[in-house]
């Protein structure tokens, strides 16, 4: 090949690669600018290797999300405040997977009003809640600490290009239809043994790596999420496992579990012992409690048992009548 032809060919290939990278990047990380944002396009977050070397805060933020226990766990090198789980045990792959409880809309949707607290919540408040509930922390990290600022920097980096007040497709956890019966912990136990036990253990206490950190988190027991965590609501747990578990074997579009199996295994896991924590300030307006919030009092007259396991449709219908 002649030198000028070789140079021309390399130039064309480089341009082609650049176009492919740009297309892949816009799909993965959001497209800058409100006019180009497409809320129907599935959001998939970039991985840690895309974080610029110069963005040390976001890089440290990802490290804290992925290896929370190393920094903040029982033997944490920064503080010893959490239960040993990592943030990405619940927010998969560093909060980047569609319908994997991801962080895609955190930067764009906060601050926001939340009925649970009855007020306007910041990203700091949201992160602190996760630490005190899902990681069962004695207290959250200081809002001005390098750790809190780094986690926020990482979430802002993930949300780059998503307009304020907009949430991309794939945000959070996908809802699944309610059952026309109560979720059954006994049936859920069979699902757990078949699909979950090999990773999370027969005792539900998870599996640790050789370094003492969890490879698979505990689903109950003293080192698991407490009763104030979001996953203690059956709808959240059921939607989460339906589209993400067994981990590494399924994606949201090819689940292994049926809806019934997801609800039942959620009922089984959340009927097991775990730390109890009560936030008395939660739900100042009790009429705003979700139908599957498992603790009273309620404004609709249904029992805690039904609010925890269902059936939920009668509660929904009763609330609709109350509003008329």
C-alpha cells in the first residue's frame, strides 16, 4: 500500500471509531442538551474506566460505592459505621444497570419532595438515608466530608447530560403487577433454595471473599439491611429480584423468575430476622404511605399483615373510594 493511501485509510478508520465511540457514549451516559434528551431511550451508565483521570472526586466516589465496606464497614479505614455491605450490593454495577436500582436520575431529580420525610430532600439526605437504612449505619457520614462530596461527584458524573427534572428510561426498579393473593413466604422459601441459596447461603448471611468483604451480600441477619430500608417493601424487593437475579445470569428483558416467584421470594426473605430501626419522623402524612409499607398506623383501615404481604389491590381500591 502506498504511504498516502495508508495514511488516508488510518484516518478514515479513526474517524469511524470516533463516531462509534460517540454513539456508544451518548447511549450509555446520556446525551448533553435538553433538545437531544430522549426519555424513551434506555439509560445504561458508563463504567468506572470512563471516569476521567483528572476527576479524582468522581473516581473516589465510585470506589466508595463499589467497596463501601473497605472504607466505612466494621473495619473501615475511614470510619467504622456500616454493616459490611457495599452500596453496589443494591445499586448494581456501581449504580449503572437499567432497572438495577441505578443512579441515572439522582443528579437530575434532586432536590425533590418525598412523602416519606414530608419535605424537600437533597442528594445528601438521600445518601444518608441509604447508609442508615440499607447499610444499617449508626450515623451517616458528614455532609461536608470528602467521602460525601465524592459520592455526589460520582452521581453527578453519571447523570451528566440528563436535563433537570427528567428521569431516563430504566431508572430505579421496574414495577411488576400485584398478585391477586397474598405473597407466600413458604412458597418463597422454595424459590430461595432453588435460585438464591447458592450465592447468599442457606442461612441467608451471604458469602465473603478471602479479604473478608462480601461477594454476595447477606439478605437477612444482623449484617443485612434493616426494617426501614426500601427493599423491606415487598414491591421493591420483588421488582428488583425479578429483573436482576440470579446476578450475572439475567438482565431485565430475560428474567428467570415469574411474577409470583418474585413476590413469594420477597415475602420469604423479608420475613426473616434482621435489624429493626424506626424513624419516627417518617410519613408525617400517613395517607401517603405506600400500599406495601409494612408498619402502621394507616389511614385506610387495613392490617399490617395485609400491608406487608397483600393482597394489595383491595387496599388500592379502598383508597380510591376514599378520595371520591
